[in-house]
C-alpha cells in the first residue's frame, strides 16, 4: 500500500511513517500545497496512493483546501466517487466543526485525533474502507 501523509509537524510525520511502514510505504509532505503536487504527480505517473492522511491545520495551504484541490483534480479526470482517494483528516484539536463540514461535503472518509497511535490509525483506515 502507498500512503500520502501531510503534516507540518516533523515529529508527527515520523510517527505516522513508522506506524504505516508495517502496511506499506509513505510519502511525507509538510503542507497542503506539497500534498496536492504529490497527488498530481501520482496521477500522472499512474502510481496512485491508497489513502491520504491530511492535517487540517497547516501553513501554506491547509488540509481542507488541499483536499478540495485533490477532489477537483479527480473530478476533472473523470473519477467516480468510488475511485476517489480515501482521505483521513488529522487534527490536534477535537475540531468537530471543521471535520463535520468536510464529512458533509463528502470529501473525508474518516478522521483521527492526535496524538497518533497504531490503534487510531488502523481504526481510521478501516473506517475509510481500507482493508488492513
């Protein structure tokens, strides 16, 4: 499996990489703009990610803006809903308003509250209908 992990905190990136290493490989990026570029590159190379973990609050471009850009790329490419990358939003806050808005728009498959641990990550992947 391939994962895209976007978080502006280097420690969080390292923790997620370690947790996901048992399941596959991860590409780590520090903000939403880098996540959009990585996703676009994966589409062009026909080497898709199986899921994206996206921090809600990041500099340059936040997680919701990045996910909206990714969803727009998918729409332009003709992806159907079941072809969209499962997106798991991460937050250090119990930010129910932002998470609820993202769920309502149908852009997020699951969410996870920091700090990360193996059980939370596996639970979020299952909630996003990813077999682990």
